[in-house]
């Protein structure tokens, strides 16, 4: 199990939609360590312009955890996305099972 020099054990990451701030938030031990911003584009589309993971948490696969959870939530709502963020676009390229979520021109 991963450890943290300040408290020993690192909690499991949790991803929640925060519609008031138009973003998905990745939290560990109750602290936001990553965000995937979105903008509504009509009723059934979201634009993802930006994702970010706290600098001290990069390189741990948390970006993928965040984007996967966000895309799974989008799918569960029957919506599609426009991937303006390079990371979201790359994630979908590497995980073709999410390509159906992309808005086709």
C-alpha cells in the first residue's frame, strides 16, 4: 500500500462531480488533488478544456483515474463530450472504449 511521509497511509482516490464549479474533483483524504473542468454545450454535451493534478501528486496515475471516472459519469448520463484538453483526448486515444463519447462533427 502506498505511504505518505506525513501520515503513513494514502487514502483511496474519490472522484465527484461538482456542478456548482463545473468540474470533476479527485479527492484523497478529503483534499482536492485534481480537477477536470467542463463547460456545458447544450443539454447533452460537455466540453473538457482543462485537467490538472496537484504537482506533488503527478506521475501516480491519478489523471487517468480522474478522467476515467468523469467519462464513466458522462456515459451514465447519456451525454457526449468535446475533448479540448490534450490529456482527455490522449486518454480516449489510448482507451478506444470511450471513443463513442466523442461528438462527431
